[in-house]
C-alpha cells in the first residue's frame, strides 16, 4: 500500500531542484545526532564517510528500532506526517544538504509481524511507482542479517533514470528500511559513503 508517496516524491524533486540553485549559500547544520568518534565506511572506490554521530537511540534526533551512524554534517529530523510505502512508514529523514549534496537517507519503520527483511524490501520497491531493474542481495552487519536492493527510478519529473538503493532488516519492533535516493545518479553515487557507513554500523537495540 502506498499512501501519499508519489505526491511527496514529486514535491521533493521540485524542492531539490530549488536547493540546487541555492547550493552556493552556506548553511549551518543542526546537529541532531549524538556525537561519536571516527567511525567510517569505505565503498569500492575508496571514498570514506566520517561519522557525525549515532542515530536511533531515545536521546537522538530520531528514535528507531535500530541504531546506526550518520555521516559528518548530515542532519537528522523525525517525520510525523503519515506516509506509507509497502509495509513501512516514513519515520526519519537525514538531510545531505549541509554536507553539500542534494538528497536524503530516509528511514522507514513498520509494525511487528511475520515478514522477513526480503519481503519488507520487495514490498517497498513494488510500491515505488517508477522503480525498475531491481537487483536484490543479502548483507550482514553486527549480528543482523538483512536484504539490500539496487534499482532504477524514473517518472515524468525525472529527465534521466537514476539509481537508488535501500536495505531492510527485521527487529522485534518490526521491519526497518533505510533508503538512499538523490537528485540524480551522480548525487546518489556521491552520497554512497554515507549509506555504506549507515549499513556498516547498523545495530538492533540491545
């Protein structure tokens, strides 16, 4: 089930185009994450993302069923607006703009049930109108086993199809999906170190 996601995505695309025009203006990040030292992730091209704090604990910007590190200068904000996609609802947005990129790392959460991570992730992608060429895989991190997907997104507001990716894990509190989009494929790939950092530090609450 998809409630309002198409409308919100169109609005976000229009908003990010405006942000691109204003990207030359400096912005002081609102540090909504708990400070944490020197964790980093290294994707295949060798680029790394330094940790700017841990997200997901009760005293962080977004309380979630999992914790993970967000990249330096990225800022997190809890989402209260009802927006559902597949089996999950949007709970938190981590904005890359203060770090010089146009895009978000979004966290979606669901209610406890019998669905495994792959099922939750497939439902998320199926509900994403405009998604195609999905390639699924499995990953493990800090005692969690999850599913991951890379796919291509396109609609009438996107001039060129762009890459996106997401991962999913299940917890006692329900499924969690972490999604990385971006204004275009170039922005998406520039933000991959932040996604890899989140995936590599992902943990369920003790």
